[in-house]
């Protein structure tokens, strides 16, 4: 099969894709959970500070539905402070094993206390203790101090149910833009984008 014919076949498959970007994401994410070796829920979160300095970090997707994408964090952390000053963020999933990427742009909103409590309850107790012990993004003189804090909270709770600390919550990213990318030979990759317009998604293609 020649190059042009292969691209035509790929395009036919694209035209048959679901029009709803959440459905496409769900299908791709399902494949990632089967075939991506490490952390298929890993995603890059990009934020911008009040003085317009961008920063990124890898975090884990907690869950998603047709309304948005949830992640948890210390709300006194750098990322949280940047979201407070500018709630427009970007997410980036890269499933290298599948040769696929998804970019999402949208607005981050703080979880309700009820939602945050549920997310915290879902965590293993060791991770709950870690949330109590870590002053996320603050200066740490040495690792021994963190270890002492972990030991301190282990003794306090001693396998008792832990309440969520007030400084721990999360955000839901409400998408306004999706871009789906997948690898094609000779760098003629496919890029399909969805941009929200009122209550509908407009679909269009982008040059690779």
C-alpha cells in the first residue's frame, strides 16, 4: 500500500470516530489502561502564575466523567496558588505505548468538601498519612524531617480512620478544547480538535 492510500484509509477511520470528545477520550483511556505499562492515568498539568510564568508537572488523574477531569492536591501548593490567580489550565496525556496523545484546555474549579472527602477516603491509609505529613512545595531542609512527620502522623492515627486535612482537596478541569493526536509514519500525524461553542463541540482537523 502506498503512502497516499494509507492516509486515505486513516481518514476514513477518523470520519467514523465519535463526535463527542468525551467518548473518544474514554475509548482511548480504556486502551491505555490495558496496554500502557506504567501509570496510564499520568498527565501533565500546565498552570500560569500571576506574573505570567508558566510551569508544568506530572500528576495523576483521579477520575473523569462527561463534565470534567479530577485531580487531587494540597491547596496550598504552588499549582494551587497559580490556579487561584489564573484558573485556565492545560492537561496533556501521552501514551507512548499506543503512540497517542490528548491535549485538553479548560477551567479548573475547586472540588466541594463532599467531593474532596470522598476522594480522600478512597486513598490508601499510607497515602492519607503522606498528605498530612507533606507541606507540599515548601522548602524541605532534609529528608529526615519529612520522615519524622510521617512517623508522627502514623502514631497519631495508628490505623484509625483519617479525616481529610483542610489543606487537601482537588480540582475539576472543565474542558473547553480537546486535541487528539496519533502517530503516522513519516511524521504525517493526525490531529483532530474539538472546540466548545455554547453547548456543542465543533470538530476540525489540524496540519501535523
